[in-house]
C-alpha cells in the first residue's frame, strides 16, 4: 500500500473533480484524483452526453417516419436498438478516455478506488475491499457527485423499474412506458422513447411539466409533447407499483381519485441525492443538509482543509456549474487553495434538450441565472438576426425569444 503526499487531493473524477485537479496542476500544485468508476462522472458516462447521443438517434427515427413532410419517401423503416445503445456508449467512452488523457497530460496522479476521509488531512483509498493507498494533503476536495433518488414503493429493481442507468442501455424497446417525474432527466427519456415508438405516459406531482422552468416554456413544451402523442398527467402522484412477470401496474392518484395504468417498464426520475455515504464524514465538522454537503461561498466545509464542489453540494445539478466552482488559485504564503462557489456571484446556464419537434423546430430551454434572477430563452432553429449577438453579455440579460445559435448550446 502506497503512502503519498499531495498539495491537492480530489475525491471524484467528474466535471468538478477532474477540472479542479487539472487547474491545480497547471498552477504548479501536486494533484491527485481518486475515482472508483469512470473518469468524467455521471455527465460524461451516464448523463448529459450519452442521453444526447440517444436523443439524436430518436430524432433521426422521428424524421424517417415523417419524411413525407419534407418531400421524401422510404419503405421498411426500422432501427437496431443494440446499435443505437452501442453508439451512445461509444461516445461516452471516447470522452471519458479524453479526460484520462487530459489528466495524464497535466501530470495529475489518478488512483482507481474508493476514497474516504481517515483523519485530518488524510484520505484512505481501497479497491474491492483491499487497501490501495493512504493519501495526505492540506487540501482535500470532495467531488463525489449525486445519484437518482428512490421513493418508498417505487424502488428501482433494474428489470421492470428503471433508473436513468437502466433506461440508458435497454436490451429491448418497451411498447409502453411510464416516466415518474418530468424534470430534465425524466422528460429527456420520455422524449427518447416516444420518438423510438413507445407509448409514453409522464406523471408529475407538480402542476406542470419541467416545473423548474418558466411557466410559459412548460406550457409550450407540454403542448408539443402531447401533439406527438405523449400522455401527461400533472398534479398527480404514483401511490404504488404492482409488478407482474413482464409488466408493471401503477396506481396513480389525481385530485383524490385513483386510476391504474399497466406498462412494460417504469422509469423513476424523481430527483437527486448527494453521495455523502461512505466517504468518512462521520466524526468530522462537515454538515449535511438533506443529503447534500453544506459549504460557504468559497466551497469550504466545516472541516478545515476540506472543500466540497458540484452535485454533492446540491442544486443546481449541472456539470458546468461543478466545473465553475473549481477556479483554483494558490495562496502563496500558506499553500492553501481558494475555490469560488457558483452559489456566489457566478452566472451559469442550464438547458433541457428534447426532440420536441414543432414545425421541424427543436426546443431548447435555456436558463441563465444570476443571483435570484431567471431568464428564459426559447431557441428556434431559424436564421440569426445579424444585429443581435449570438451570446448575450452578462450585463445585458437575454430576453425571452432572443435567438441563440443552437451550435452554442450543443
């Protein structure tokens, strides 16, 4: 077992962790990343990137079945689901390999294993239950990310009830599907499966889909989805699931009345919880609030020398927000680091991408938040207005409906 000392040790190799380590190395610090699974985190491997690859395939399938709208005709249109999934996984692997190359290029040490705090300035790493290394550093950054939330009675079993992971790699296309939750994760999968030919029902406990977005955008998106054949139930809750051999019956309650729906598969997309378990927070001064680590405006936890960034610290759960929190600078006299939290004065953007085609137009919901302000852009695939800048400057918040080149967002 190796004992090693570093200026910065990062637990987690996702968009927050690997960027922090690279930036520290670029500033002359000896940096290390501990990652137990795939470099690039959920975003590159099981989130943003592979879902967009799937959505691209479903978009092509949708277009092929609507060729007459464009003056074309084709017979015997079909798809190879295994090939669709293989392409998506290949894109993820390629980008994960790219992260490994960047870390190597910047001379960042990468240790494969599960890390946990093991005393002041110490991180113990093990793999398959066996000790791998004991790392010491005056600066430890927790970047362990988050995972899908599970609700009682709707537990994921990997066969009939899926999380985003199972939904990403289906071995067979379900004929019918129930998606619980209409946030970014739920609505992206609903869009994918709908355009691949499944009958999709979405259940949302709030009074509208995409509830964190602007009400007008939610209404527009719902109208578009329903036009394509998606069934949407809002102000509704799933009270229970009854599993059969190869199907699931869900009991749904709306306005005090219950109804049942039987589908081939269920996707649970009811929120995110931080990965706070098993990383040694017990016995430290680090506070956890509703499964997320509490930090100040400089990403400091309650334990000296330990920082936390990204999804582990709560909403917004955005890859680029995690990267934004890793603006590492060196305090020359002490060798300590400073991290700028996106919860401070930073401005960030988020988007939900679906194949919601209305008159051959993709809908991209783009939020730009600065403090408590919120701005919404509806981005049509239409020619740009030469008089308008493609990316509005921070001091001039974008107005609703302002054109932004799709290439900027994708």
